[in-house]
C-alpha cells in the first residue's frame, strides 16, 4: 500500500472513529436513563422496586398494613348516612401520606348500596379518625359499613416520631337541647406558632362504648400558646344517652 493510500485509510479511520463516538454519545444521551426511585425498576441498591436502599419510600412488604378498628354508619337525615371510622398505624417508625381508602355501605341481605372514597394521613404509631358526612343511601336501609385500605396503596417512609403539633383538648361540655345537642371543647396550642384551619372530629359514646354520634368541624385559628373553641352541633337527638365524649384534632403530616 502506497503512502497516499495509507494516509487516506488513516484519515478515513479517524473520521469513522469520531463518527462512531458521536453516535454512541448521542444514543446514550437519548436512550439512557439514570437509575431513579421512580423508574419502575429495582436497581441502585433498592430493596424492592423504587423502595428501600437510597429511596425515601420503604417497601410495603417490610411494613404492617393499617388496622381498621371500627366503621360505623350513623343516620343523617332522609336518604343520607354519616360514616365514622378509626384507623391505627401500627408501624411505630413509618408514616404514609394521602393513603386512599374506600367505604362500602351494605343493606339488607348484603346488597351493595353505595361506595365512597377519600384519603388519610397515617402518622407513626397513631390512631386517626375518618369522618365522611352525608353519604347518599337513598331509600335503602343501611345495615353495615366497611372501610378498606388496599395493602399495596400506602407509600411508607421512615419517620422515627410524630412531628405534628397536636392541640391539647380540655373542657369538653355537652349543652343544647335534647333535639339539638351541642358539644364544645377547648383546643390549646402548645407551640410558638399559630395553627390555622385545624380539623377536629368528635365521637359520642353510649354506656356500652358504642359510637352513637359523630361530627367534624374546622377551627379557623388557634393562636400561639393560646386557645380556641371547637363547636359541634346536631339537628337531631342522640339515639342513646351519651356517656363519653372524645374530641380528636386531625392534623395532617407536614
């Protein structure tokens, strides 16, 4: 091979190598995706798909399913039913935000009447009330209600302790008339910052511990290290004599 041919071959080889490198770099930039905690692949030392290891979310298999302690249907006027339920997060070091749940109402003979849904935050080791007002049941008599949470839905993340500022409840009083009962409670803010739009749920129990009434209100503001009143009212008499009243502030996770 002459020197001119060798030079032409070297030049073409260099051009080919540069072109190949360019296309390789271009292909990597277009098609390669760095491992992440949302790519649907178990990689980068994850314990499961997009969970554990370097990812903020824990694997569902490593955590306990939330426990629904009870679900109660309470008549609320013609064709409507209030639902009160209680959910316990038995995980002392894990929390989940915006966990979806479904409430199902059944009638006589386990006939499906209605379904309703919502979301709830589950702080570590906490028990949280869920109140759904005015679920439509039409003319059908509600015989039972069940709240369910799909065990795969909570996205657990590590949380060693509950970070929420919880108002302290005191001076709970029952007043009003038999036909229009009213409950007031003082909510005290222990922090140095004001709390705004604080939801609170009340559960009224009879002598046997059964929930006979429930309601929800929102306290617009509780001043720093101050107090505010949460008020709950009903337009109908309780179905039994109240023996215990439980007021629970519902503070979402930060």
